[in-house]
C-alpha cells in the first residue's frame, strides 16, 4: 500500500508521482475542474472561509482534518480504501478468481459506462445546489451545504481518476465531458433524470440529501463489490463521505419536522404556515416527490443490463459478501412488483434480471428507517400524525409503473382521478412559492431561521454559535 501524499498538488494515496502519464493527464484536467467549480460551484461564497473537513488519510480513525478554507482551495484528491490482500471476485461467472487490477478488455465499454454514469451525478448535484447559499437557514447549515458540495467535487475526482488511469484516451474524453454537461440544460443535460431537477429551496435540499444521496449510497455500495478492484476501493472510501451527506438530509428534515411540531403545539393549530413554519402535509408532499424520483434512479424492475453487470462481476448486490447464497443466482428467483391488470401484484422473476429491484428494496428499507425517526420526533411532540413513504409505484417515470397512474397507497387510478388528486400528493406551485417565501438568509452566529430547529450538536464538537462560515 502507498502512503498518503498530502502535500502534492493533487493529494493522493495512489503513488501518483510514480505514474508520469497519469499525473500529467490529471494535472491537465485540474484547471478545467477549477474553472467548472468557479462557474458552477456555490454561487457567491468562493472567497469566504468555510470550516471544512478534508480527507488526509483513509484510515477510519484519522481521515478527516477540520479547518478554515476557501472552497477553491479545497484539497480535492484521490483516495482509495486500503487494498484487501488477495481479494477475490465475490460473485458472477468469475467468482473466486483474483480481483482485477486492470480492466478486462472485453468489459471495457460496460465498465466505462458504469463509471461515467456514477461520475456524472457528482458535479450535477453541485450544480443543482449552487444557489442555496443565498438563503441558508444558519451558518451551521451553510457550512454543511458546502461540505457536501466539495465532497461531491471530490467524488468527481474519484471517478475521473479511474477514467484517466484505466481507460486511456476514451477515459480522458469522458473526463472532459463530465465537465461539459450541465444539470437541467436542454442541450447537454446530466445523464439521470433526478439530477436535472431543480433544488430551489432548503426543504428540497434536505430531501435530496436524504433520498437522492441515499441512492448514491446504494449504487456505490454495489460498485464497492466490483471485481474491478480500483473501482471497489474508490467506492468504499466515497461511502464514508456519503454517510455525512445523508446525515445532513436526515437531520435537516428532522429539524424542520421538530420545529413544525413546536409551532403546532405553541399555537394549538395545524396551520403552522400562519406562524412561518412548514406544515406536515407539505413535508409529506416533498417526501412523495423526492422518494419517487429517486426510486427511478435504480432503473427498470426487469433489466438484462443489471443481470450482465452482475454476471460479468462488475457490480454486485448491496452487502454481497454478507449474503448466504451461491452468488451466481442463475437458478434463483426474486419477488418483483408488477402490474397485474389494474392491480399492483408481486411475481417471482429470475433473480439476475431483478437486481435493480432488489437494490431498490434495500434502499426502501433504509428510507423507511429514516422516516420512522422523523415520526419519533412527531410522536415525542404529542402530535397525532405520521409521515409515510408513498407506494413504490407512485409517480414513477421509469419501469413497469412508468405509464400508469398510481395513488400513494398503491392503487392504480385513472388519469382523471390523478388530475383531481395530484395537488394533494405532490408539491404544487403554491406550496413551492410558500416554501420559497421562507427562504431568507440567516447568517448571524448562532441564529436560525424560524422554520427549522437547531441541530442536536455542532460540527466537530464546536458550539452552535461557532462561526462555521466567515462572511466578514
Ligand atoms: Fe457523491
Ligand atoms: Fe453525496
């Protein structure tokens, strides 16, 4: 294993200085990345000091270092988790063979596509969130937003490293293209739908970090099982950063829910809008929206691509090595939700083509745990209401439910019923306008917007009134 070169122009633990060709490719890409960051990264805060953590090593104990930094000076680098000695491929046709340290020629195109698709989401989310700084509910939240942003930038570096190191000229062209596409751009959009949606307000941001970053967690976790060892190690380290993003989302929504309940009790009313809060039905609608568009990211229920990725040893299941089966799945089946006339019904499908659905199932369970924690906040406040995840068939654009209308309870309904009920289920223009009207910046130390409760604790043991971003 190689030591961490933290002082190099590109911090890394992959011995970059011994690989001149790769070092040159990345050093050529670096200024283009910085240009992209200045154009498309957080708007208006590039020159401010932000209390950020930076990866300086990959051990679980000591990887992070906290300090003030201007974002363009963030030490974006290349960090892979420690290699596992004698790691073997854990699944598919190559099960038991030594993990690949180079890309198998015949899988080159497929693997490149997987890496590009993952890589494209990283800069996309930075672009989606670039205006949020102007309306932050506190310095604490502002700092968390920027932490997420710089780490998504680092995730882009992680994928670009793989492309440049292992895919030659094609890889370098893809690295360029990752800086060319733009979230929401009609002519050169980001690859996946949810990454072209707007993130116009902080409720959307917290929902995105909870639901959409969590899709990232599941994609990364299954790529962390890859037979292509550099990809596996890259993704394993990315997961440690991803955990913080989901923490930001879960606690962000949880704090809004808490504040809403406080307002409901203090004023003995469900109508917290009159008191500057975000009412629970509106929060539910945002859950419905962000959950459903994130479900689409897992792809079709039945997918031969997913089967191929698995059989070829490129992308495993969530916690593949902890599962107790043959890890080939040629004869196995898996229950998949499907349309049975007017009903949603479960049917057994060959397990290999059902792998997208299986990963989506793991994801849904994880989301439900977070929603249960929000419900604890509501219950503790003595409020009689529960937030729920809508049915997986609700508001889907991809897969077997993409062409039908389904209620949040999972009932197939007519277009007319959908039209009549849509505004009860998904954020309306009026909801968005209301939430938008709350988005006024609060940048005094220790102060918070009225619609969100304070966090349980500060970052890295700092108090809530710490100057997380120096605006002076
Ligand atoms: Fe990421
Ligand atoms: Fe993330």
